[in-house]
């Protein structure tokens, strides 16, 4: 029985009077890849932001391993340092080279010496296949390369888990593959990940577990075979058929 | 006629040393005002963008509004004579530094605020997501980008402050303008000539300072984020 890395219990989140998340609970085990799917506007991205408190949650509790991180007082910076976050729009630091983007965390957050941080950064850049781009600035990289650098930036902090917020949604179709490839590799290596994604192929082949969210709640959760072959809810089946239909049309 | 011209040239020649001493004082004053304005302007800008309501509305904005709304010469007199009426004995230099330094801080804070606010919010989010405190994120991610963006507008501020040092002659500081006045007072009928030379000196100092800032802008540009050069006729 693998150790539980993250436990989320009854999270609620509202913006103004609109309740976006209406009570969500789940667990993530060490080494697991959990993919969250569902229609736009159901609070998937908000959920990720609430987990590492880039957004405040209104109600609910979150545990990272044995520590409740939704309870104050807690050093949220220390918590965030151990939870990686990969953004839809990459958000690489524009004034820093790829290498500096990756090593600034170890240096400025963990207080590592430059030499040690550089070694780690180069290893992580190699892991995402971009060692040769280390001196390039973000604007000199393609979208796919930028996203891979941002994955390396998350990895360099040696996080307990990484949250991916629609990591391929801002990419041109021909660049999506290289990012998904890196993510699949990480999943195989045992990196714990929560991925919000519309990439059904990736969800199907890489996820250990899929969460289908709709209307701010988890409608259904289970292994990919079950979700894709025998969804319990009609809503899930409808969503999946629509998505596959779209993908089919794209393929044409 | 020829004798007169030679006289004038001789006068300029004799005036140059004292005018250059005055120029040096003017440059020192400008650097002091700009330095003070920078050191105070950055926290003002950061406070305005990231501070709470108390910081923004009760500290930053009153300071900025006060120093932007009052003419420089009035500020100089307020600080110089105001201090002595409060039994504080400010030297003319200290009074000038406070008046013109805070004034520049007010203007510089608005340059930096605009630059900070032009940076994508994703930069702050990403910095916080790897565990940086707000302070570290501002120090290592936001300000390095904001300062680069600020250079072109800052060179405007540099030119203004340098030229405004001519006002402090009203407090008796012997900068370039006052040295010029001395020469005009000592000789007779040379006002235009002396002030033309002063104008030329101001022009050259501003010109080379702006060139230096242009160089810094080029040197520290972020690839892909250069100030766009207009290349088409559109």
C-alpha cells in the first residue's frame, strides 16, 4: 500500500457569489498520476490553485503527507517549495536564461550554493531534453520548449508532487507531443502528479486514476479503463463522446 | 571690433575653470537627488502596488501627491526656511537634498509603478509557486524586469533633475548657474555670453547622460522583450 502524499477534504471555493468548487475530496498516493478532466469552468484549475494556496480556499482541509497545510499558522512558502506547479502559460521568468530559471529556486528558496544548484539545474534540463538550450532566454524558445523548461524548474525543487494546470492548452498542436512525452516519462519514473488536461490520449495511457469533474464536484473517479469504457454517469459518457468526436474531426 | 572679440574670448577662457567647478557641483547635486529619489522611489512604488490600503492611501499617495503638486522652487524654500522656523538647522545642501530628493522620489515611484504593473501577473504567481516569499519574488523576479523597462522613462527624469539643479542657486549653493551669475556680476554686459556657455554645458551633460542610459538599456535588454523598434512605415 503506497503512502498517501496528498489528501484533500471537502474543499469549497467561491468567487463573489458564484461557488466554483462545491465540496471536493480525493487522495493522491506516492508515484500516482491523477488526471482531472471535465468541461471548462468546473473549477479544475481553481482546485489546483487551492491546493498550494495560490488561491485561498473558503472551506475544507488539505494535507501534504502528515501535515495539514490548510491550517494556519503554516509556512506556506516552505509548503509551496515542495509542491511543483506547471502553468498553462509557462510563466518562465523572462529576464533569466533557461538555466537561471531552473536554478533560481534551489538558490534563492533553498539557499543552495551556485555550483550545487547549477548541477541540479543541468540534470533537470537534461531530464526534459533541453540541456543544449540552457543559455537561451524564454523568448528564444518555442512554446513546447518553454513548457519543458518550466517542468524542469518545478523538478529542480525536488517536489513531493507536481500540479499541472492544462500544460498543453496554450501550445500549437505540433508542440503538444514533446511536452506530453516528458510528462509520460516522469510518470514512469514515479513522479507524483496531478494533471488537469483535455488530452484524452494522455489521460487514457498515462493516468493511474481519472477524476471527472462537473459543476464544481467530482462526478466520477476511477481507473482509465473504467472511465473511458464504462462510465457510471451519463454526463461523463456525454462529455467523453463529445471530446472524442472533436478529436476525430481534428484527425480528419 | 577685433579687440572686443578677443576680450570676449579671454573672458570665456577665464570663466571656464569656475564654470567647470560649478558644473561638477551641479552633477554631484543631480546624482544625490537622483540617488535619493531612487532609494526612496522603489519602496514607494512597491508599497503602492503590493502594500495594503493603509500603506497605499495613507503613506505612499500623500507623499507622491505632495511632492508632485508643489513647484520645485517652493519646495526648496519650504524645506530651507521651514526647517529654520522649526529650529532645525539644515544646511542649504541638506534642505535641497530633501526637497529635490523627495520630489524625484515621487516622480520615480510613478515610473517604477508603471513598469511593475506592466509585468505579467504570471511572473509573481510562478515565483510564489516555487516557494519564494513576496519579498524575494519582488527582489529577484519583479524588480529586475521592472528596472529594465524603466530605463527610457528614467532618462527623462535624469534630464529633468539635472536641469532643475539650477534652481538650488536660490539657496546659495554655488552650482553652475550661480557661478555664471558671479561672472555676470563681476564683469559688465556679458550676460548673454555667459548664459549661452552655461546652456551649452547643461546641454552636453544631459546629452552624454542620456547616451549612457541608452547604452545601459541596450546592455541589459531581455531578448524578445526589447523596446520595439518601428521598422515599417505603417
